[in-house]
C-alpha cells in the first residue's frame, strides 16, 4: 500500500512539473524572423556617477534634458 502511494505521489509530481514547463512555454516552437526596427533613429545616452543618492538630481535633470519627450 505504501509503495502504491509513493508511486502516485511521484506521478503527480512529474505531471505538475510537466504542466509547469508547458505553462512557461518550454514546449512552444521558437520562431525567428528578421524585420526592420520600429524606429528610424536611436540615441543612447549613458552617464555614470558614484556617490550618494542625494546627489543624483543632476543625473535626473540630464535624463530629462536628453529625453525624447522634449524632441516633439
């Protein structure tokens, strides 16, 4: 009787693992296609600063200055 319960538990665990992997998309085919990017131009601005967070307002001001919302 104990062996039967153990086998049922192992089968249930395997079914749960298979269901979880299926839900996460492991068994779905991967489709690869080459398309044009959704933008014409891309500007990347990077700034690094080390120090206190209280001094980070300059970085946020620069981000606001260079953001695309001001281009319009």
